[in-house]
C-alpha cells in the first residue's frame, strides 16, 4: 500500500493517489475507462466544509431573525387591527343600543317643529342635508349656521321621531347631538 501524506488519498485497487471510484486501472478491467484522476487536498476540504457550516449558521441566524421580526410585526399589526376593529364595533353597538333606548324610553317635549343638529361636518351643503333627511318627514326649512343646523319639519311628530332615532348616533365619525 502506498504511503499517504496530507495532500493525497490512496486508491485501494492500484495504490494510486486518487479515489478508488476514479481508478482508471479498475475501470479498464471493468470495461469503463476514465481519463483523469482527482487529488483531494484536506485543507481545501476543511475550508469548504467550514464555509458550508458558516453559511448554514448564517442561514439559520437569518431565518431566526426574520421569524422573530415577522412575528413581532404581525403581532403588533394584528393587535392594532383588532383594537381598532373592536373599538369601531363596540362604538357602533353602543350607539345602536343607545339609539334604541332613546327611541323607546326617553320622552321628548318639543314645543316647535324645528330641531337643531350639532356636530355636522362644517362643509355640508343644503342639498346633501335634504338628501340625508329624505324619508324622515317633510322638511320645510333648513338653515346652516356656524355651530349647528336648524331643520324645520312640517309635522311636530316627524321632528320628535327624528330626534329619537338619530340623537347621539355617528355621522361621518362625529356623534350627532339633536335637540
């Protein structure tokens, strides 16, 4: 058997400095010829293996970092989303509950057919108001003032119904106050 040094390996078939699987003598005997031999240098193998290990460690580290980052991001996003959703849901639910409570239980003593609506958007037009008031009774007059909007119905019962139905409800993210 040939003597091995640090820079080569030994063929078990011909004792050449190549791997047995690449042995031309063995292949000639078996009917398969190979035209070149391979020399493996242990230091290069160590460097390649070490490089692969480092790349694997980097990949695992990056995966762990990305997983932690994405988990934190998704948790924060979902928490914010759920908080906003639940707040909106609870506000809508409470508004509907309060509206129903106002319609059924609260007596309204209205001396005229005119009501005042507070917290309406400052840029709302009379045309938009008439559109939104359609179906609540016959509106005879609308007056847009700085702090509120005055609406006069033709019947007092329509004004009372409007107050009961819409007082303290949301309109474009504002709670309407109707008196």
